[in-house]
């Protein structure tokens, strides 16, 4: 039996310019969907975890859990130890419901555990 291990990261959900362009096709278009269903991981973290683009991982926060495919972040735009996912159905499952009166749940700096599946 292979022992699964988890790794602690900080998740930063947000909007991407590609996501913004994809909205013109609609939220169910391929461009928009591919943007919101990929987890960007720093190249050094991919190497450390022995992950390849397209591999799937499980992310767990105190609010929920998702399974998502990984992609390499470009260059040095994402430091090691941080993960990025575009706002969408998946990222919302990891956020709490408290909006602190703003109408938007806290979505920056979410502590998550990543498990290679």
C-alpha cells in the first residue's frame, strides 16, 4: 500500500486576464472552464512533489475539499509555497461563507493541505 502524504500550502484565488477574455464565450466555454479548473503550482514545488502538468491533487481547507489538475506557473510569477487558482466553482468550495459585511468571502491566503492522488 502506498502511503499518501500531505503538504501545507497557502492558496491565493483570484481573477486572471485569460478568464476575463473567456467570459465572452460564456462561463461554460472551453477557455473559461480550463482557466477555472487548473491549479497553478510553482515549478520548484512541482519538481519537489514529483508532479507533472495534468496530474491531479486533492486540496483541503477548513471549509471544503476539491480535486483539481495542476499546471506549472509561468517563470517566477508564483513563489514556492503558494498556489493559485482562478475564481470559480472549485475555488469557492475552499472558502468560508463569512463576508465580513463585504459581500465577498475572504479568499486570500487560505491555508490548504495538498495531497497527490
